[in-house]
């Protein structure tokens, strides 16, 4: 397998080869703190770059619309079995090309056009597909929203209960993309049952922790659980749906032929590899390190005087209020200033934000990718000091020079994809 590639991309398409090498260098030389990103293993990369990309396999294992699917069946069945084992789910569909398509399929499987849904407000940490007016979820369904309490900046479950009683939704959507606290899926399940609603939990951000029991699982409390596979779960870019057996048929029909055509068999094979990795004992150690790193980073940021939304974190992500009601800088400015010193984050709205999403008052940071690289609490504290110094003095050349040097020292201590990176470096030197 390692010797499979005899053609040299650099000769066939030098521009793309160079872009890939540049991206290897960018990922290696910077501090990746985007909470939804991670670095997959070389085994996952190999499966993604395999000949399964050539195969059409509409349908499901042993029930395909094309011939020649016997090996695609092996990959997909293994991915399904491993996903069910990881999460203790009755049924798994591993075909969604993305988290958005996983969510869309659950809506299609369980709702009629115009039905009422109750989802978490995007600026309080929710997601576009949970009912945003510009997304299919807000266009096709009648949406009410819930959010966090203004003081605690944590989900107000009593208010959610009242909203559910008022709105009488057919479905409550929970899970978040920028919420630093534990989500009480049991309570949300109880609220849903009290108003005869069903629940979809989107665990895209926290799936890795749920997989190893370091975040309470929604599976016993929610009819549907969706996730992406590339965040804390550390697999290829894609989606996954888990549900109870009674919803298996409608969910499978909603994915194919409802929302998608041919599955991406190479990605499904890579999902199987990643799920296999998630079943190993060291995956729990990794998830615990993500959490320990987030605590260390949050503590250091607070020690440096930064205001954190909800005053801290229970999971892998931290939202820093960099705007501080106009006393600080915008999220957009903070993202740019950090980018300039090779610290990659994203601007993010904070609850009750007065800035638009494109400007935003916060930045969202997360520890999954740097934990994969092997960094631990001491490095997180160092990074916390770097981030605070840039946010406090975004235009200081002296601070920029110092932080850039510290970033280089740190990234050199924690090499990633060492073989490929070495090759990329050598090629760049010989080309110059
Ligand atoms: N774009 C993803 C994230 O960054 O959280 C959610 O879809």
C-alpha cells in the first residue's frame, strides 16, 4: 500500500503538488487552534486516497444498485459495526457526506415541510442547520429558538422547558458548535417527552468525548444523534447518523435516495479506520488530554485577564470575549492578529453579541488538533500567554516577533506528518 503510488504528483501537476506541500508546511509550522479541526492519522489519509474513490455503490451493503460492490460492502459494514459499538447505538448510517447532510436527512426522515422545530440560537452556540433562516432548516421548517442565560452564559434549561411548552415543536434540536459547557441531554430528553417532541442531538464537536464516556451520551435520551467525523472524533471529513432501530429505514431512505446519490466509499473506508482507532484504549487517553489541555489553556487565559464566555470550559473549546463591550478589539481583528503570528483561530459571535457575525466579539479556540500533536498542559499555558499578549497589543512589532519565535520553537518540538514534511522541505529546497 505504501508503495502504491508510482506516479509523482509533482511531475503531473506541480501547482497542486506545491499547494499541498505548502499546506503541509502551514499545518506543521503553525498552532492550529480551530476547535472543529484535527489532524488525521496517516492510516486514515491512506484510506481516503485509495481506489475506493473510483467506485459507485448506491444503496447499502448487500443491497446495491451496481455490481462490483463486494469490497465496498466490507468497508461500509465495518464502519457501521464500529460506529454502533463506539456509541452503543442500535443503527448507524455512515454515508452522510457532511454533518449538514446528516442533519438534513434526519429532518427529512422525521418531519413534514412546515413542521415546528426548536433549536439553539446560532449566536448562543448553535449551528446553521439547527434552524437558521438562511439554511434549509430555517427555510423549510417553522423555527423557535432557545439559548443561554445572560448571567451564566450557560443553557437555561428552565426557559427551554417553557419555550417547548409554548412552541410545541415536533422536534427539539440540541448540540452546539460554540458552547464550552457540558450539555444535559437527559434533561433535554425529558423536556421533549413532556411536550411529545422528538430530539435530534448534533454532537459534531464533542463526539470524541462522548465516544469514550468523557461527556454524557445523548444516545439513551434522543431519537437521533448526528455528528461529523472529523472533529474530536479525528476521522475523515464527513458525517454519521445514529438512531434507534425503529427509525433505521426512514433514515437510510432519507440519505439515499433522499439527499445523496453515490456514497463516498473511500471516505467510508477512512471512517472505518478512524472508528477502529477510536475503539483503542489510547483514544480515551487522547480525549482526556484534550480536556486537560482546554482547562490549562482556560486557566492561563483567565490568569492573563481574558474574559471567557461562561467563565471557563467543560469541554475542548473556549470562547474568549476579546471585544469586552468596546474596551478590547473585535473578533475579526483578533483572528487577523493571531493569524499573522501563525496561531490559527476563528472569530465567533458570543451570546447577546452587539457585533455582526462577520466582525464578532469573540474568538473560538479548541485543543483537539494540538493535543493530537502531543502538546500538553505546559505548552497550553505558554500558548495562553502568547494569545493574551497578541490580543492586548495586536499592533506591537516587538510582541509579534517574540510570539512568532515562540511558535516556531514550539512547533519544531512537536513535528507532525514527519515523513511528508521532510519530503516537502527537501523538495522546496531543491526547487529554490
Ligand atoms: N464549521 C463547523 C465548526 O467550525 O464548528 C461547524 O459546521
